[in-house]
C-alpha cells in the first residue's frame, strides 16, 4: 500500500482580478476581495501604463500612474460593438481604433501586443 502524495495539490493564485488586481485561486469564479465575476473576463493583460480587460461586451482600460506602480482609479470602458477600424501598429507595437469618432491609441509591450492581436484575430 502506498499513500497518495498530494503535495502537488497546493492552491495556486494565478487568476488576477482585473478590477482590483488581487491574485485569486485558480478555481475562483468570483474575486475573493471585490466579488467581481472573473468568468466574464475573456482576456486580461498588464502593460506599462494601463491594464486592459476584454469581456464579452467591453474593452476596459485601468489607467496606471506615471511611475507605473499602481492604478490611478481612472477606468475607461469601450463597448466592443462600437469599436471601429481596429489596427495594429508596426514597427511600434500598439493597437489603434476609432471609438465614437475619436482615435484611441494604446502602446503595448511585445508579449501583450501578440496576445491581443491573436485574440482579436480569433474573435473578430
Ligand atoms: Zn477583485
């Protein structure tokens, strides 16, 4: 008889809450701190000047402060159905789109640029 080794069953905290930034256990459906529905997040990336979340219906920008250390509390929401003319910049990595007649530009880190581009290509 052998005892099961369950040391691999440690809880990991890899699910970052887009709303408050807290790391949640992988199995969480709702944030342990702010109760945000974590299942509605389709993509979440952390960049230098902002974090971006994409849900079923919205693109949400959580602006960070100048020193990039924390968020300013400024949150911008874009309805996906109203986002027009998405383009990806090259050689400077960024995403551009038109929203309510205004051009929005988000410079991105390489890895986030690739993640977002892949996601947009698959989804839209
Ligand atoms: Zn939260």
